[in-house]
């Protein structure tokens, strides 16, 4: 009898964690909007928008700056054989930070308390450590030929979980009882799911090691293909694209809850779900297009998709236009997984954790600059052209294509041969 050992799969952690994250994101947006709208210090829409965007700027920067050192430490522990640590420790931080939002709702604490939750989450490594740890496990368990598809498949699980969570979150937020306020049930479910993720990753998850034959085949790639120039170019393209996407999406959170869209919790959930639909279309794009084009070409196609969609977003004035802009971004999630796949092909398996955490941390360092810049630009153009920051993202995306095109030219010229083992 063949027994199925569920412990070898990381997918349950990714699935539950992302559903929990979707619940939390909708709850956070709704609570922040409600608190500032009911605050007598902010009497008009523009002052509320500036206060909300300032809150998200501080909250986001705390969540991106503090994890830098803990994530490096956890990555080094992972590469020394403790592969579960970069996943288990962040789950503790997520659990505590999500619990802080539940307390804010139940006890009517000020939303600034959530800054403390962001600090705890960062000290536990945050998303940088968690996602780099997941990608390292996927890279170790697959061959180079299969890696792009395998990483994109993990992104698909992430996206499907986010889609389900976002669709349900708007309705769950509005549930309440005599004893519990609106939003407590939603955030409570988020806390419970993170606790289950912690239990699974600690006691159930098993680390599958690559076979000896696979290690031998992958260790004899031509050294000329694995060089620092390609790594530097991939980092440059990835960082620029992350600035474009991260900056634009950070502002989109505030953009949709102001006029002319002025979304409620249910519409916020649907809007977030539309974003997660891109994971499905991007996965299908990789599945089909990878048969005909190179990894570098896949990245450029994805960047072009986002460039068009975010430019259109700058002129959105109604809900249907928002969804049209999202439709143009159907391949926008292809670049990052493919960049990670290409990077993992430049180094040996024992360095996967370090190179991937270095990429994540470079994103964090970049966000320390672009988060306040995007916020201040948005506030400065709020009354004239609130979508200006999205045109800025489209320009930066175009610049990100340049180093990726150079990588494509270099790899096609260099080429490499793989000596097949028996």
C-alpha cells in the first residue's frame, strides 16, 4: 500500500498563511479607514487621505526595515541545514502581529498600536525570511529545468489562497455578534490560521533533500553561465520592478478608499481578489509561454503587462475601469518568480537561502526609499492628479526591462551544456 506523507509538502503552509494574510489585509484597511473617518481631527477627505497614507507609510517601513538583520541570521541558519527555521520563526511574528489587530478592534485601542505588531513581526524575520525560505525549499527539491514552473506553481497556490481569502474577507468583516464587534471574527480566523501554520511547519513539515544524481548533474554546469554579472543585472532588474510594483500597490490601498471609488469592506475584498487572479493568469502564461521563449523573455512579457496596466490605473475614475486596469496586468506576476529561478541557477544549492534572502532584503532596503517618496508624491499630487504615482511606476517598469534584456542577450550568446548522468 502506498502511503501519502503530507509532511513533505510546503503548500499547506503557503495556502493557510495567505488566506490568513488576506483576512488581515482587508480587516486592516477597513479598520484604518473607519478610525480616521470618525476622527474629528480630520474633517475633509484630503486630510483623511494624508493621515491614512502617513499611517501606511510608517507601518510599511517598520515591516520592511526591522526584518533585515533577523532575516539574514535565519537565512544562514537555513543554509547550515536548519531549513525550517526561516519559515517557523516568522509564523510566530505573524501570529502576534495579527493578534494586535484583534485587540485594537475589541478594546478600541488606537491604530498606532499596530506599529508594535509590525515591530514584532519584523524581529521574527517577516515576509522576507518566510518567502525566501519557501523558495529555497522549492529550489532544492527541483531540477533547473523544472524550477521556473515549480516556483510559479507555488506562486499559484499563494494566489489562489489569496483569491479565496479576499472574496470571503469582505463578508466576514461585516459579521458580528452582541459580544463581538465587526471585524473580530475575520481577524480571529486570521490568528487561528497562522497558529495552525506554526504547528504544521514545526511538527509536521519534513525537508526533502535532493537526490545524489540531481546534485551531480546540477554541479557540473559550465561556470561561465554562473557569474556575478548576470547576478548583478538580475538584481538590478528585480529591484527596479519591485520599486514600481511595491510603490504603486502601496498607494493603491489608499487610492481605492477615497473618492471617486470610495470602497467599503466588501468592495475592498473583491478588489484584492482581482489582484490575486493575476497569480492564475501568470501561472498559465508561464506554463504555455515557457515552451517557446526563454526565461528572460518571460520576465520582459510580464513587465510589459504590468507597465500597461499600471499606466491605465492612473486614469481610473470608476470601479469597472479599475478591473480593466487589473485585466491588463494579467502577466504581471511572471517576473519575480522567474528572476528567483534564474538567480538560483547562478549559485550552488548550499547558497540558495543566502542568494534568495539577499534579493528579498534588497527589496526591503529599496522600500525604505520608495515608500516615503511615493507617499509624499501622492500627497503632493492628490488634488491635481492622484494617479500620477502610477505613471511613475510605469516609467520605472520600463527601465527595469533594460538589465533583463541584457541578461537575455548574454545567456543566449554564452549558452551552456549540461552533461547528463546515467
